[in-house]
C-alpha cells in the first residue's frame, strides 16, 4: 500500500511541473496591473525572499479534492528575460522537474496547447495536455494554464486535474517577484494515504521557482572564451 501511495505522490508532484512551447510571437494581451507587482507579502515572507529564499504557502481549497500551493521568490533579472524562460515551453525538459519532453500542438501570440510527458521515479510515465495563456503589462506578466481533454490518454496514464499560473512583477526592493500557483488533484490514492501523497507533492513546488532561477542564471552567465592558435 505504501508503494502505491508513494507512486501517486510522485504523480501529484508531476502536476507541479508546467509544460512547453516556443516563445510567443507578436504582441501579447495586456495583463491587469497588479496582483503581480506585489504578492501581499507578510513582513516575515518579505524578509525571507530578500534573503534569496523561496516562500511556500498552502492556499485554502474548500470543496475541491486536490490541494493548492504557492511558491514565491525573487528573480534577479529583467521582465523580458523572465517571460522568455517561463514561456519557453519547448525547453522545459531541460530544466523543469520531472518533465521528460513536451510537444506543442497549437500556438498563437497568446495561447499555446502543449502535451507534457513526465518521467517519474520507479519507471512511471504520465502525460497530459495543457492550455497556456499569456498576458503582459508594463511592469508584470501572467501565464495561466489548465488541463484540457486528451481523449486518447486514459486516466490511468494521466492525472485527474491540474491548473495554475505564474504571476511575475517588479519588486520594489529590486528584481522581480515571482509567484508560482498550482492546484493538483492526483486522483485515487489508497485508503488513508491521500494526505501523505499530497504532503509529499508540496515539497516539489519551490523547486519549480528555483529551477527557473537557475535557468535564468545559466543563460545570463558569460561563456568561456576559447583561445585558438593564430593561423600560420
């Protein structure tokens, strides 16, 4: 029973990793100004993110089977750079937790449909289809996603539901404040073990913000200069 619960815990973790497509082309719809600019941080949370830490919140979810979490942290980059990485869905397999690969089946300037393939521990594989939408303002952007039907994939090979969003905006103390908000319902878990499965999954949430932060650092790091002998 514990092994089954552990597998489904990883299933819940899997819904945490968002999906993929190329960077949207053309103008983006304007984002509403802001909820993204300041995430209503408490004094303690503000102190934590200023130290470079990622704050994890559990959001009340009355009447729903899954759970909702938020991870909040600072990205020391420009708005354009953050948007470029977060919407670079085709590269998610390179840096997002548990994402093996992604396939973009439809895309426009503001909306993309992505099939996400996950590689989980113990040889478990899952896949589901997400619709992403992007809105941008002068000082912020928001990327929303929701699970949409994929009739060819049985529920035993997928998860029940996931949805969420990124809210990213300028932080008064410098850099950007990024909030990763995700709802996950992994589906049926053996009797008495669902709480454990969801509890384990929440530890994956901050890793998403950290992986984006690492990706931004790696892309902005100067490349080493290779000396080549002069000809002749």
